[in-house]
C-alpha cells in the first residue's frame, strides 16, 4: 500500500481522456522497467515506460513490451531484436539490468494502430534510434587567396 498523504480529489480537477500520441518520431527516455508474467503464465515480458521529453507531447508516456521469455521462439527473436536496437540507441551494449537503460535519451518511432478488441486507436513503438547530436556551426569556406595577397 502507498500513503497518499491526505490527497483530496475535491480540490483537484480530474484529468480528461488522453488521445493517442500522433504518429511521429519523438525524443524520449525510459523512466521505468519491469519484468511481468504473460497472461498465460508461460513466459514473461519486459515492460518499458518511455516519457517524451520534447515537443508538444512532452511528458506524455508510452509503453513497450518485449517478450523476452516466451514459448513462441519468433516472439522472443523479435523482442531480442528490439532490445538490441534499444541498446544501440542509448549506447549501452551489454546491460546487466534494465535500469541501466533508464534516463538515456533516444528517439522512438511511434505509430498508431487500431485495436482488434474494441476498434480504438492506440499507440505502438515501432522502432528505436540514436538521438542525433547537435550539428556544429558551419565554418566559412577557406578563401582561395592567400592571406598575404589579400587587401
């Protein structure tokens, strides 16, 4: 149980429904990770919480699930490929714990898809890539006239 320190919902406006995040690439960080059992109990997945850190969707969160332990070898292969892309994007190639991936900026490629159970639109992370480093200001081209010949 968690102590809510006397929280009073009468004094706070309720949050309205969140629409899905528009499909795009976003700069984000992982803010949470946890291994959870699958519904069937015959495997587990790594659930990652990403927080967008720039732009109009800043502070919004999106989750990814990687089926790292699953009876379906294809699901495991896909999850391991996604984890590899994620590790490369944040520059941590051999993490011992998922917390080593936290708070490191990366780009997530968010798509929108229709859920099959209720036809609502939901978000899905389709890829991970490195944060682009800022480009250095361009230097002026060297003059073709040597300095001693200029006037």
